[in-house]
C-alpha cells in the first residue's frame, strides 16, 4: 500500500514537471485523484497519459482486442482502451482519448453509461503469469457508471477479475496504460495495466 502511494505521488510529480516545462498540454490541477487496481500485469512500461478536454467526462469506452490465435500462435488479448468523453450526452460533443495501445487486434463498438451518467470505477480481468505458457496479461475490463450500472468489454475470458478500483467522486476524465512493446519471436502480452484519472470539473 505504501508503495502504491509513493508511485502515485511520483506520477503526479512527473505530470507537474511536464506541465511546468511545456512538454505537453496537461493540466495537473484538474486531477482530483488517480485510481488503480492491484492485479495488473508486471511487464512493459507506463506510457503517456491522455485526458478528456476540460469540462468533459468519460461516458463510454471501447477496447482493442486480438482474438485467440490458436496453436502455435502468440495471444495478446486486450491491447488498448479508449475513453469516449462527453458533456453528458453520448449523442453529441464526443471526444475520444487513448493512451498507447498494443499492436494487435481491432477496436470494439463503444459501450455507454445510461443517460447522462459517467464512468467512475474499473476492474481488470488478468491472466496470471505461467511458465511455460503463452502469457496474455490483461484480457478484459469492466467499468462502473455513476448510476451503478456495470459495463463489461467484449474481451477474452482467460484469467480472473480482480477487485474494483476506488470510485471517482464525479467521473473518469483520463487514462494511462502500461504496455509491453513487441518482442519479435518471444511471448507478447501488450496491455498489462491501467491507471485512471478522476476530475471534479
């Protein structure tokens, strides 16, 4: 738990440095909190964060999934997550944000919270490390909406869902992914973990 707190503090300091030094257009003061889960995969590196525009929150999401490759194929399962940001109406003013994604698979159709509700929490389905074996890390994701409705992505069924993250007070407004880069003939896992950003306005 102490390690997670230190990791979040380090992330916020990195984002603050990025903001103050003109490296990107990221407004740290918008973040109310960062939520994560405890069962993410161990491979890869954290990539850049992507945020909804000011005043927007994520009302829906879509995922990039590689279907099962069979034997002797190399499965990677879930490769990416997109947040669909709105001003409370999924039919208008939609803005899509995506942190780095893996190289394989195709994007699903968006899943939306009912009415004007926003995403507030998430849970990852992760296949635990096995050796020897074809590791896939994250296979699917669920999001909970502010009205309690749960949305599950059309990912794969390997592994198990871990605990839900904490909930955003108002709504999700950004994400950051942990991606393992392509490894040639060696075992690929693509998406390994996700951090979600919460905003209050």
